[in-house]
């Protein structure tokens, strides 16, 4: 699903939502804007600022897991599915490295925004490198 949404150039968009353990609130990362970003825009500010603020609550542990993601070791439930996935990843991306960078870049948005606000270029540079090497649309 991530491959199709992130790199297939289809009409599908990538969303990842979770419930935070500390307060039980739902927080998510998504392509483009969520409906709440557009509603809040009416109250002032920019779409991007509301999106960045909303996504800043995405759990660090999940971002860390996405940064360590390695699609090449993922397992499919059926051998035929594994062969199809491998072929698609290699044909459309040239291999799993680009997929790994794209997953990392998508999930690291919340961390990138926080680091930009703090001006922490040392920690920001590696994340921006992942974005550059990714296949984000």
C-alpha cells in the first residue's frame, strides 16, 4: 500500500494515523492537507502552518521506526505477491533504496518541521537528504 500511494503516481494519497499513548488523541501524517487544516485556515494563518502544527504531534517512536524501514526484508503472505512487489519496486524505482528513502521522507515530516522551527540544521540535514533521495510526488 505504501509503495502504491507514495510512488505509483496514481490518484491515491498516503495517510498514516495513530492514537497517541500519552493522551489518546488521534494524530496523522498525510499527503497534502487534511480537512481540519482547511477549516483552521479560515481562522487565520496558512495551510502549511496548521499542517505542520497538527503533524508535530506524531509519535517520535513511529518516526524512528519509519527512518529505519527496510522494504527489502519485508515479507509477503504469498510467494507470488513477493515476486510481484519485488518486480514493481525494481521496475519503477530501481530497487528498495528509493522506496526506503520515500517512506522515511514521508514519515519524517513532523520531525523536519520541528527542527526547522528550532533552526537545528545538524539534525535537519540528514532528513532533508532522505527527502532529496526519495520519490515523493
